[in-house]
């Protein structure tokens, strides 16, 4: 098994160590092969060893957010963290309160999605309905919040109607935007009891907001999820992405085949893939029909619509 990890130029010396000293320590301690070429670190070997090594490197990168350099004690601490985390990727996701089953990736595509979120600060995921884009992202976000890796969880959606005009909606501004944010709240309810959600929202630890509310903000120490991103314009996408602050992660997901924008408008999700591919630190994950894990009929429906 082999995994390629993109390393930012400014963190390379601190991560690798002088004369690649830290890489040598990882090779000896974890039994993996490490090869650095340019800004890519290739980790290869036994699947469990590779998974553990990627966890250790993620811990080292987390440490670098708090300091400029890493010494041998820091590397040893990161390795100790990895030693107790052979099942880290499974334990990263909380149990679903509704059924007691653990939320975890069930397909190879979903595994790539989860790994991308764990190792990148900005992740784009595109795929059809039922592939778990929102569910897994919310599960990981809640887990990071519970472990104290971030201080806030911000869930965002564009307020775009799905092919029909609803007209005037009664109530205050919160009542007007709630229908658009409801799918995110449904996913959140699968991860946390209602009382805890209400308490976190009252204390501004969890925020559900329409995309328009993001303008002018800087989101530090947060994990921010933009759902249904295919319904953003390029200008809205740029506005959202530039909200990323210190110590934060962004997850952007959507289905490019279900764009509800006015005819002739370009989807911000499609535009971002075109403009941002190749930038280190940004990951793009493509899910397809084989990754659909919703009701079995959903996969059949998607096949029927795409094959005719």
C-alpha cells in the first residue's frame, strides 16, 4: 500500500528534520518506506503501518500549528499517539445516536474522502446523491469538536430552491432560512442528542447559516462545511473560501449533476475544480455511483437517470 502526502514548502524542513532526521526516526519506529520528491512524501509498506504513519504525520503537522520546529521529543510523542491509534480512522467518527451503529466509510471512495479531510485543510468532494458526502463530513466535524481539535462547527448552505419557487416564507429570518438548512440539522441529529445540539447552538459552538451570512467573516479554529456547493456561483465560492482562518478546516461538497442555479450560470463547485486543482493543501475527491450507500433503490435510480 502507498499513500502520497502533499507537504507545504514552509513546513517541509520542520517535518523532515535536519538531514531528514525525523523521516529516519519514522522509518525505524513504524517500519515504513518514506520517499520525498518535491512537495510530495510517499509512504509505502504494510497497510496498517502506512495508516499509522499517516496518523503520526498528521499529529506532527498539528504540533507545527503551535510551534515553529519539532525536536526528537515531539516526534516521539507523535509516534506514541499513533501507537494507540491503529484504529484511529474508525474511532475518529462518533456513534450514531439513532441506531448505535458507528459512522464510518463503507466504500473505497468514502475512505479517500475521510482521509483527505484528516490530512488537508481544504477538501472538495463531488458525487451523486446518497454517497455520504454530508453525513461523513458532519460526523468527522462533530468528532473533531468533541476532541477539542476545533472550537466551533459551522454548517453552511446556499439558500437556493430546488427547481420550484416557494415565494414568500412567513416568520423571522431564522424561520425563513431553516428549510434550506434542515438537511444539515438532520445529519447533526444523527450524531448528537437534541439537548446537546440546542446547548451548543445557544453557546455559538455550533452554527447553521446560509451562505450569504459568511461575507466579511474570518473563521478561526473552526471546521466549516459548505453543503450543496453546486448551487454557488464562482463569486460566492471565492467569498466562502476566503473565510478560512487560523487553525481551521473547510469541507466543500456537492453534486454537479443537480445544479439549481438560473440557466447560464456557472456552478462555483465546477469552477473551483477547474481553478484550484494542483494547489498544495487542497484535496479533490470524486465519488461515483458505486459509493452510494443510501437505500439500495437510490443507486438504481441514479443509474437509470445517468444511463438514459
